[in-house]
C-alpha cells in the first residue's frame, strides 16, 4: 500500500467512525444484529449481479473461448480484490486479467477486453445514475437536492468521457508502463506481451453488437442492486418502495465510485447512503446499517475469492 492509499484509508476510517458515532454506535450495532439474517439473500442478489457482469466482460473479450464458469471466476476474483484489498479499485482488474491469461487468453486481449469492460461498466453506471436521478425528480416535489446530485452526475459524465478520450490519446502506453511496475508485485504478470494492445482494443470497440449487448448486461446488473437495498431495508424495518430502492442504490453507488481513491470507498459509501436515504425518510442509523450490511456481504463474497486467487 502506498502512503497515499494509507492516508486515504485512514481518513475514510475516521469519517466512518465519526459518522457512526454521531448517529449512535449502539443503535447501528443493534440494527446489524437484528437484520444480519438477511445477508444470505443479499449475497444471492449480488452473485446474480456478478454473473451478469461476468457475461458482459466475456462479450468485451469477444468470447475468447471462455466458459461462463471461467469468466465468473475471473470476475469473482476481480471483485474480491477490489472490495477487500487496499488497491484503490485497480488491483482487482489486474488480478482478474491474470486469471484470464492463465486460462489461455492472450495478454493483450485480456487487458484490452478489461479496459473495454471497465469503460462499458462506467457508461452503464452513468445511465443508471441518470435513471435514478430522473426517478427522484418524479418521486419528490422538493428539488433542493438537485444541485449536489446534478453536480456529481456532471463530474461523473466528464470522468467517463475523459476515460474514453484517454484511450484514444495514448492511455494504453501508460497501461503498459503500469503493468511493468505491477509485475514486480504480481509475479503472474511477469513475461506478459502487450504488443498490439491498442489495435486489439480498437478492434473490440468496433464490434458494435457485442458492445451493445455488454452494455445492456452491465445496466441490468447495476439495476439489480436495488433489490439488495430493498431487502436490506426491509430487514432493518424500513418499508420503502422499489422505486425508492432504485434511487438509493443508484445515487449511493455513484458516490462510492466517486470515492475510488479511498480503498473500499470507506466513509464515502456511508456518507452517500446517509444523504440519499434521508431523502426518503430513512434514519441515518438505518442508512449506516444498510451500508455496513453491504460491506459484510462484500466479505462473504470476496474473502473466498481471495483464497481462490492465491491458490
């Protein structure tokens, strides 16, 4: 972990402690103890999301001869590393690509397909966030939230556009240098040949049918997350509508993505849930409990993936 990541993580942990303490540590602990039984259902929903995301990734790779089990394993490892290790949402992509290479996918295709998948996932999340924002406009007559939500969405859109533009302006050369550095920490990357990486990515982007299908799968995967929010809030004693769950998940996950520089978006995710849940009358302690239940689910899903990745 770099000193920057360590500092960001420390700041995030302090923010999480401060937020939780301000709403009541005892109340949050009681909520989690009372609603913990819902974790298997939350895990089942998330595994469905992982499968959809894995199938979208396979489309970005052009199939590459991968079975759904193999691509699901790679996506599972990618998820576990990003969720549980202090890698600022980068190491998971490298670990997942390494799984693909071990399965026989050429390194340049594994990296190009992963970059395309990340791009499509970001575009799908932006669409999901905009849909959540639109739903919120219909659900609430008070639009005082529009400034901070709209500003965040605008920044996200600029970030996605910048990511796409960077791919055209030499990002892949930086990726090659980055992987050279990562090879010192990840022995599985040693000896990778990335010759033709740019051409491979351009070829994958030009496959319009696969791109559209992958985009649809990613969008569905994001939307499915609202079911996890609904069941978790139900277990916490809050009956919110499916539409409200859709808004809460879409905007809170946008906040989490914005906090990518903080490992696990610790503190950022919790603040997002408090702000968005408050728009629907969900108490701050319940919002924090919801976020922590999702983090417990991350451990249940991600820890076995770390064991698989190290095997």
